[in-house]
């Protein structure tokens, strides 16, 4: 092989080494940009997530929603069900996740208040819902204030 042929092979080898390195950087950069854009598009605001979780408190018979003759009365809280035990059965935070999930303090305007297990009075935001409270067979207007603590 001549001297010119050896330099030609070395030049091609250096060119392709640099080209492959640059192409790899471009591909990884493109993948990270697309991944970040996708995450930005599908991000759900924490207020909406908490609102959807909090809907169970007033609409599920497993939580506080009143039931009459097998019919669930959405938006009506049974005062007898508004206890810490009902809250734990309805929304239980995993012991291993502790403060990484939503925790709530539920308060009725009439003064009754209950907390989830890992609530530490570090509110991120507050949700308010107009509800009816069924107590002693009578419906009364009230307001459910849901204090939301998110990931301490």
C-alpha cells in the first residue's frame, strides 16, 4: 500500500469516527427534546388531580355520600359517615408512599373536621364544594372545604 493510500484510509477512519459521534449526539438530543415535549403535553395539573380524587368524598357511598333505598345521593353527605374511619376506608395513603401522595383535611362549615393519616397542615391549595348534609333525617346546606397537601 502506498503512503497516499495509508493517509486516505486514516482520513476516512477519522471522518467516520467523528461523524458517528456527532450523529449519536444529534439522535440523543432529538429523543430528549421529543420526550420533554410529550411530558409537557400530557401533564395534568395537580389541582385537577386533587379535584378528581376529592369527588369521591361527596359522590361515593363508600365515603360520605348518603344512600336512601339503594340510591346514592351525590353531593349529599351523611353526617354519620363523616368520620376518620370512613375516610381511611375511602382514601387510604400507602404507608410506603407517606407524604408523596395527596393528603387531605376535610372540614364542614358547621365545624366538623377530619384528616388523612399523613396530613401535616402544609396546604398547597383549598377546594370548596357546596353540599347538603343529611343529619337526623333532615337536609341542611353546608360547605365542604377540602385542604390539599401535596408531596411535602
